[in-house]
C-alpha cells in the first residue's frame, strides 16, 4: 500500500510556483494577485481562507482579504464582486462559501467575471470543463488529478466510482475522470444518497473517490483488494484531543480500508493541501492570462 502524501506534493508544487513567480518578476512582470471575500466568522471558512492567504505568501503572490460581517446585503456583496471584476490589479478572486442564507450563492458566483473565476465555479467554466475546453478547473478535482499524475496511477479503462454529486467535487470529478486524456479515460459511476446499491458499486471499483461528507462511510468490505481510494471528506467534529478543539474526519474508514488498497490518501494530509495548491495554480494561470 502506498500512502499518497498530499502535503509533500503540495509543498513541492508551491516551490515550483514560487520559482516561476521569481522568473516572472525578474523579467519585469507582475506578481499574481488573488483576492478573497470572506463573509462572517464560520470556523471552517476562517481556517480555509487563512490557509489560502498563507499559500499565496509561500508562492510569492500578492493577496487581499476582504471581510464582511454576516449581515452584509446581497447588493453590497454584488457591488464588491463588480469592483473586483473591474480591478485590473486583481488577477483572480474567490468568494468563500457557504454564504449566509439571505444571499444567493448562485447569483454571486454568476456575477464573477469567468476570466477571474479561479475557483472554477462559474457556469461558463463548468460548461467548458464538461466539453474539454481550456478553463479554470475547480480546485479539489484538479488537486486529485495532480495526485494521480504525480503517483503515475493508471486510470485508462478503469472503473471509477465517485461518491457524491456536488457541483464543487462530485460532478466535475466525474467529468474529468471520463475525459479523453490522462488522467481520465475511466468508466465512471456516480453514486449519491438515492443510489440503491452503493456497496456493490464500490466493491467493483478500481478507483473510489469519496466526496459525500459522511465520516468513515467507506468500509473495508466495500473496497476491492488493490483499489485506489481517494478521500475528499473533511468533516470537522469537536475533539478533546486536538489543540484546535476539532478533528478532521474523512469519508473513509482509513484504518481498516488502507491495508486493502494499492494507493490511499489520508485525512488530513491527502487531498486537502492539494486543493489549496490548485487554487494557487489557477491564480498563476490567471496572472499569466494563459486561459482567457
Ligand atoms: N468552501 C468550501 N470549499 C470552497 C472552495 O473551494 N472555494 C470557495 N470559494 N468556497 C469553498
């Protein structure tokens, strides 16, 4: 069994990006600039945004954090999105989700100029991804592709089961695994809460990508000997054993599943660090105006 070290790969990629930024600056170019809008004080969102700002520093990017209180109006937020769309100094920006209930996430996402949508959430980027056109690919699926690439994991002709159908992970992941490219060329099955026989589907999978947000859902008896298991789960549950008072739980019963796998990602230290690094790569592309 090979443990996929997302932390080590992400550190390596940040170094590669920082090198490229150094070269850009040495040639008189501008550092890529990522802006992030954070509304409220949700613990998970605070942690993710802080990690994104820190990753920008490691990559040599400029970053701006724009904060609003929970009671910001949709109109104010849309105005800020419009300002960032027009700000020539900002190469790409994200609006951290979830947003408070009185604000339409879809409206906000669609207000972002797709050419600055480094999260890859805008319908234009999602649509382009689904037909294989250059676009910003959402960070988590892209991070998983990079892990498959760096560990040279074969995907062509394999049966890949994606657990979860979210717009951010499940759907784009399925589209990418079936694309005519490497990683891809897999036969993809998407399972969700209404799937009748999830265990049976998983048992025949060469690759399982678990992104349903249910701690320890994938059990050893659901996994074929030699399977590749990618765990996207990041459920934060209270814990008395950690300094932060929280512990991250993956969607896979790691202890019992790992011995059966050819490759597996841990939580934390697997997909999570790759997600942030994918956002950095999209920001670098945005700075270089390489896609649009
Ligand atoms: N909330 C959870 N994951 C993400 C992400 O990748 N981007 C944004 N903007 N919000 C999130």
